[in-house]
C-alpha cells in the first residue's frame, strides 16, 4: 500500500549460481508506492518473462483493490461510504480478516482502521507542525479495530462509525508479495524471490545454494547490514523510522502510529520479523514497533515459526534484542558483513 508502515531496511543479496541452467533473471515495477523487484531462476528467458508478467499483473490488480491513495479502489470506496456495510471481493476480505486476527493477537497494536490518524500525520509531515488537538481527538474517535466488523459467511465488511478510514499499508505489500510468488509457482517457476520495497518473500533457493541471503540493516539507513539471514520458502519484513519521520518542536516522530495514543512513535527502533509468509511478517513487524521489546518478543515466542530481531536506542546507544531463533527450517543467520544494494524508501 502507499504510505506503508514498513521501512526499506532489508536488502536482497542474490547469489548467482554459475553459468549452468537454470539462469538468473530479474525485473522491477513500481506498485503500491514502492519498487517491487522480482528475481527468478528459470530455464529460459521466455519462462522468466511469463512469470514476471503474471506476478506483476497480480500485484497491479491488488494495488487497484487495496490502495487508500486511489479514490476508486475498494478500500477507498469503503472508507468514503462510512458508516457502511458492503460485500467485498475475496482478496479484500482475506486481507481484512488477517488484519483483524493480528489486531486481536496484539491487543490493537496493529490496526488497519488508523486511516484517520494516518491522514493527519501525513499532513503534519508536509506542514511540519503537530496535528490540531481537536482534529486528533476526532481521528481517534473514528479509529479502533473493534469498529470494523466482518462476516465470513457473506464476505461482508461493516465500518460502524462515521469518518472511518482504512489504511492497509502495514499488511498489503506482504500480501501482494505472497500472491506474486504463488502466481509464479503456478506457472512452474519456484526458484523466485519478491522484494516488495523491503518486504521479502522467498520461494525455493537459487541453484546450489541453501537459500536466499537477506541483509538486515541497522537503524541508520546509510549503514551496511550487520546480520545476514539465509531463507527459503519464508518471508522477512522490517518496520522502522530510518526513512520516514518528522521532527516537530524538537522531537522526532515516526510515521508509525500508535493506534491508542494517535501519535507517531518517538522511540527509535527497527523491527525485523521472519515468518512463513509475507502477510504475517509485514503485519507483525508493524505491531512489534508499537508494542516494544518486552511485550513484542513475549508474543513472538508464543507463535510457531515466527522469529524477530528488534533494535532500539537507549541513552544514545543501539541495542539488539532477539527471539529464540529456534526455527532453523525457516532460516539461518550469520554476522558476516555484506555490501548494500540501492533501495528506495516507500512513499
């Protein structure tokens, strides 16, 4: 989604597998306000191009459904009609249903109804001034995942309060990356990786390699990654404020909003989540940024096949905190240095 709650802090370090087939191909398009880069290994260029065409078409279709920037998208139409009750297509319902599951799991730290607050803070970043207190109070009144009602039987979506606004920025990119990979797999291309502006979804590894190497960048976006994860058939997503923040009245506010306070986060952090799919990794990375280290890692340790790395700043020093890292089937890690590829921050 445009203005996602995610940071481009993950860097794909693709390993070429020599000159023997299958060969490495890559392509990139702009969707959801960021660059989607896809790397595949295929027997020939025609096969790779079919995979690219299918994957990017799927992403474009989801952009038209899920974007809160496009006034004619399903999400925008739902928001414009609030309070409303409508039947939506399968993709929109799946994303909203998964979002609500994560909201309940995180006690509202993740919340796709933060759209009214997102709109205020976008304006605050443009105008370089804090939101008006009355407008902030009104936006908070229209925010809360309990105000969003779903019916699985009918695929019905209800926005139960006036002026509600959905913002799927913390989950839509991960879902789109998942769907792009599934599309390529259905076309026979399984050795593939989708980099959705830093949200990484990986399929089978490159030929002769144990997995795809993904570098996790530190808090400073200009520094090289200090940890390298090797993943296959898994996803990695990072949330943080290295790219998107605003300084107001001497205080730094992140673009990541605490749904309860209605304010941008002021504690600097970078949260990386490794999960079986991009939808889960994307949403949990946003949630853990709000929850903080103790509560966030306590949650992660209760979830099967999910790991997390949280980097925070205290007294001017960065500190790294990790979950158990017991899921070796998802990935392995090293601290070997790696060079950084150019990346583009999300819009």
